[in-house]
C-alpha cells in the first residue's frame, strides 16, 4: 500500500508539471536569428553540391549523392527545430541526466571494435546501415543541457570550490577522456570552451576560471607532446610550406584556394581545388572552397553571418526569463559560434590543424540535425522572452519600447527630485 501511495504521489506531482511544460509557447521567436539560420542552411546546401560534385560522381556515379543525403538531414533537422521551438524548454530539464548518460554510453561504444566505424585513423561513428551516427555531436547538446540544469540548481554554490569547480572539472575530464580516445581534438576544444562559457555565465569565480585555463593549457601541451602526429601538425602550423606534400599539405591547399579566389572568386561551381587537390572539400574544407569560388566577399559574408548569429544568441541569453534559459542560450550560441570560428581559423592557418566541420554548411547528417535542434531550443527561449516582455509592458506603462531603455541614474553632483 505504501509503494502504491508513493507512486501515486510522484505521478500526481510530476505528470502535471510535464503536461504544463509541454504546452506550446505563444510568443514570437527571434525572426532575425531564424533568418540567419535559414540563410546559412540554404547557402550550405548550395555549397555542399558545388564542393561534392566531383567526389560524388567519381565515387558513386551520382553527382547529387551528397546533396540528396544532406537535404534529408536538413528536413529532419528543421522538423526538430520547429518542434523544439514550440515546446517549452523547461521540460528538457527532465531529460538532462538521461541524455548525458546516453551520450557517455555512446561515446564509449564507439571505442568497441565491431560497433564503432573507423576511418582515417579515428573511430568517431556508429554505423547504422546507410546512416552513420556521430555520438560526439549528440554529446554537445546533451552536455549543454545537463550543465545548464546542474548549474541552475547549484545557485550560489557555483562559485564554491568543492561544490562548483571540483564536480565541474570531473565531468569535463570524463567527456574529454572519451573524446580524446577516438581521437577528436577539434570537438574536444569546442566542447570545453562551451562548458566553460556556461560555467562563467552561471557566476563562477574568476580564480576558478583561471585555474581551469591553466589546467587546460597544460593538458593541451601534454596531448601535443605524447602524440607524434599532433606534434607534426603543430610544426606544420608554424611553417606549413616546409612540408607541403606531408603534414602541411592540407593547410597549403587551403591557402592556395583562398589565394586563387581573390576578391570575388573564380565563380560558383568553377573551383579547381575540389578536383582531388583539396582534402574533404565538402566537409572539413568547405570554407576553403567558398574562398576559391566566391572570394573574399563570400568568406566575409559567412563570417559576418556567424558573428550576427552570436550577437542574436547572446542577446536572447541576456533577456532570458530565468537562469536555466539564460545558460541554455549561452551554451547553444557559444557551441555553434566557437565551432564555426575554429573551422575558419584552421583553414586559414590561424591555429594548428584539426578536423572540424562548419555548422549549417559542411556536409554531415549528425552535425546538421543536432545543430538545428539546438537552434530550436534557442528560438524557444526567445519566444518565452517575448511573452515575458508583453506581460511586463502594461505594468510599466510605456509598452515594449520602454522596457528596453536603460534606467536613468542620477549623475554625481545632481540632486534627485522629490517624489
């Protein structure tokens, strides 16, 4: 009898909350952010076809092979984005712990022979017939959700060493260890930067952030020293032209693509580097193809698109209705923006080489679906923000426009008027 009573109490307390949170939000999303996402996605489909036409025809005798699969992934991702944009993001807190646990299991399963699919010396995928699942992409979204939920529940303990920094460092160590066993240095860097950004936004101590930065720098030096291929990549970053046919080949070909494009490019679809010169032209190196075919104008437009995406995302985080929404918005915005900047920096030889895709634009089903789903969560936060603004406007007597104004503080030496 006691078990039944306790079960009924739990169901009566949790189920109404889930049902209430699952109701669609009636506010308006950030249409400017949505326009940027749709614009980058549409441009990405065009560039996937342009950059993959040679590889698709020589490998599959079908020049639309990669474009067709990318369109399927885009359809699934857009559906997930629309659903999550209407679903109250608070209900996602229930799935934060199970989502992280499933991601850790999948990251470990990739390392098991027979389950993980190995390619180019890395085991990062799980083969599911014609579709390959990349657990690291799911881990990004799961970690953002869990860290936002966990730090929200910590409140003032975030700045405490024992209750904030120590468990946060242990969690990062587990995820980083699994990613580096694949190995996947690029995703590891993006994931760590994203988690630290959420930690900072939650109110972490600057001293703790300094300790994390020092520990991360030391770990990076150790990882470069223990792996010969990472050391060779670092030396190639210092002087890629010293080994143009070995470790510096990828960077040299990328720089040649940008140089051939000039200011306006050689023309869409007319690029030559994708003819078996530039490695992975439709995935990791698609930004170099853009530089060759559309020139400096095309690359600057892409950079400005991601900069504006970051601005709108951080603006949503600033006006978020609660701490959980704020941390979710920070995590999603930083994850996508950091990954984009990392890809561009690698191909322009601004940082040592590591393989990582360009969000919305590079070919890749797992990456595109999870990125669009994360954007759905970000749009949902913006919808609830607009609802909160609309509810607060009548009480302030000045409408929505007044809510956005900064408070007028008295200047030094000026006397305040009597009430």
